[in-house]
C-alpha cells in the first residue's frame, strides 16, 4: 500500500527526556520573548491556546460588544468569524478579490458606506492572509484609517509571509497567529495575539488568565477566560521558531515544483504572488481548475487523490454560504464562491520529498 501523503504536516522533534518538573510559566514568557524578537521588538505578544482565542481577545480589546457590527472576510476558516458571535456582535461578510483571494478593498469600502447610511458604523474589520498569501494591505489599512475602524489582522496562516518587506501580523491594530498542528510552526495547538503596546499586552494577559485582580486572594470583577498557552507547547514553540527559515525554504520549493509542473496545462492555475511586494509563506499551495464537461472536477480530483492515499482539501467554504451565517449581510459578487467551487489545496508539508510531489502531480495529470 502506498504511504499516506498528508495535506500539511509540521516537522516536530520532541525530546522525551525533558524533565516535566522543570517546565513552568517562564517557558510561555520565553516563547513570547522569542516572538517579540522575531518582530524586532516592535510588537508585544501574548501566547494563548489557539488562534481563535487570540481573535476573541482582539475583539474584546477593540471594545466589540453586543449589537456591534464587525466586517469580516468571507473566504476563510470559521475561526475568523465565530469569535464575533462570542461577543454577541454581528458579522458582516465581504467578498474576495481575484489576485490574492483575500478581502476585496472595493467591497469593504462599499460595505462601510452602506452600514453608515443604515445608521450602524462597524466597530472592527477582520481581514485574513489566506493560505499564507498577503492581502492587499495598503488599501485595507487606508480604508480602516479613513473611517477610524479598528483593524484586526488574521495572520494565522501567514507566519513568515511579508508585504513590502514587513512581516504579516504587524499591519493591524491587533494581529493573530496560529500554531495549530498543521501550521508551519506548531506548538501542538496554540496561538498568539500581537499587540502594539505593553498596556494592550497586559490587558490581554488579564483576560486570558481568568481576569484575576491584583490581590493576595482570588478576586474577579470581570469575566475572564482560560486562554493561556501551556508551558510544554511554549517550549516546543521556542525550538520550532528557530527553524522557521528552513521550513519557509521548503514550502517555497514545494510551490515552485507545482508551478513548474502544471504550467503546461492551460486550464490549471496556482495561487501566486501578484508582485514583488507580496511574499507568501506558501503554507498551502492552492490550485484552480478551469475545466469544462467533467462535472464537479475538484471533488473528482480530490477523490482520485484519496484513492492514491494522498490528502487534499477543497478551499474554505465562504462564511456567507454557511448555514450558521445565512441571515447575515454580505457585500460582493461571486469571487469567493467561484474560488470555492474551482479550488483545491495540495499537499504542502515541510517534510514532503520529490517522489511525493511527483506522485501527487502525476495523479492529477492522469485525470487531466
């Protein structure tokens, strides 16, 4: 039987000789310090138990409350949108643009103008760097500043990606990272909130540690959450972060292989960087199939790959098409919907070998 080729797998080496008695709260602080060093000490970081928790904390710190509206990219994983509901706020979904597949600045501004006309100015914007591809940052930042709306940057999939030489996660009022098991750097589950000031970091830490007041006893005046990262995961994160340049090099090499292989097929297109300003981490290499007369081609290709013990995945189903959000406003056309119908995520793990890549590509070629 052919060995399984997973979609995205982190390379993790755990030293089982680690003394668990030596693991403590300093490990989490050390990981936060490592991340702050990665951002050249221009940012403050709070390590938490998931990227979802980080988004929730960002919404709390942005003052999002019951009845508020939050503008959110539609083509994304549900963890981007669900924390809006945690705050009993209303998500307003925005379509993608065709170049980066991320939030469309034109539709974003149309939505803001329309919500203001309806008497409800949005409280925050959440945009995403989908699959590690930077969004059109300049336009989105300009719009958020023009209308004085808090900007939350979901860089959960984009650690190591850059826009105009600046690291993703640093453009918003708050940034989000994920260290889930399928990310380039993993803490076996975890995330981080990127803040601009020490005061914001302290406030996020307060909410992430059950909102305990500064007393000798346990006193709580505010609702808090058990969102802190665990110490073992943080220790792993310090080790993993050192290897990020190596992992990024491998992901780019994988994407280069796919681009070279599939360039001969006219109706096959990979998600690519629009210009030199965009540097993707290629967390996942994603491909579009413009095929006719073969029915649901992406599902058929995914089934074929599965039969060859190769894992793949459809693109995220847009949030405005999800039953959970069927009654929420949406601004845009069919860009996100068409990407969902035509797109597929290919295996992109840092441990893939050339033989694996050939097996994947030959399987798709046989279908084509």
